[in-house]
C-alpha cells in the first residue's frame, strides 16, 4: 500500500536518510541506500528489493503507480517541489526522483556457485574506491551475463548512491558476495574448480586473447592506480593483460572489465570443443 504525503519541508524524521545521502557511512551501517533518477527508481520498483519510501515531484508519482500497485510492503511516497529536492544534492537534478530501499543480504561464495548455471562467470574487485567506476563495471557485468560480483574488503560498496546511479539500476539484478577476505574467497573459488584470472596491465606473460575463458572463470580487477594488490595477485591462477599501444599502460576499470567480459563471451560463443 502506498501512502502519499505532500511536504513543504525536508525536516521530517522519515526524510533523514535523504538529507544524509551525501554521507554514506551511516547508510552502510543501516543497510539502506538511495536510488536517484527516473530509470533507476523504476528498475528498483520492478525488482525484489525492499522499498522503504519515495521522494519525488508530484508529476512523477502517477507514472510509478503501476509498478507500485504490484508491491506488497507499506511504502511512503513524499511529494515535493523539484527546487526543494535539489537542496539535498546541491546541484540541479534533471528529474528530482529519489527512492530509499534496503540493501539485500549479501550472498556467500557457495550460494553464488550453487545458484549459477555453467560455465560460471564471476567478477571480483580489489581495492576499488571509485563508486562511479564500480557502478559502470556492474552495468557491464549484467550486460555480459556475469553470475555474481565479489567485492573485496578494500573496495567500496556497489550500493553507494553514486554506484547505484552509475550502474543505471542494474545492480538490482546482480548477486553480490561481500568478501571479508578476497584472498580466501579466491581460494574457495579455486577449490570449486573456478579458474581465477587477474586483469593485470603490468604483466608481459600472457595477452588477453591467449587466456582460456571457456571454463568456470572469475576475473579479478583492481584499481587504475596500483592495480591488484600483491597478495590477491599471488592468489590468482594467472595474470593476463590487454594488449595496448602508444604507451598507454592501463584503462578505466569499467572499460577493462568490458574488454575482458567481451572476450570471455566471444570464446564461449565460439567454443570449438
């Protein structure tokens, strides 16, 4: 059931998570996140995630009534002028559509394996601090059919507001393993027959097209500055690099991820075995 409430002020206690959405630490502790933008919010409404509330201009509410009517939880929809909503972000919002939802429970490595069809294709991230880059990578993962994303203990959450926005809401379709030790998670994958390939731009041992992605595989990506940490790199089965020219030594992690995932899908579509 949807409870609609027009507001002229953002000081209501129920709106506190929106007021603090630029400070993500408290949201992570509470297990909540803010989605923003018409398409992202629509994908949230169409997902299985628990929705808490909406904060949006009145004109957008009618557009959401169809997906809202299919939800079973109690939802509070607060309507306000777009100019008031823009005070939350400090910049002009194209649509002014916001929603608050609960972060889904993280899955385990075992859960991710058992719920996925073979050949498995996982992605893991190590030391990734940019929410925008992580969101872009999530979008690529969903586009290329990745079964699950493993987020290492030194990486930011894919449910940060900017990550959710950059993913265009595709994070709602991707199971996430919140790893407390990426090295241990990699070993667990290997124990289950999953080949772990490090995307490491500073290796000369093997080029991307020479690696075999046709079997169960996890691709490990690091940040653009220092790449994959030494311990995580050592835990992987092999390191593979994208061939590049003109003295370019690395790519944005989202771009690198897309190249690796395309190659994995290309090999699997043309598997001669």
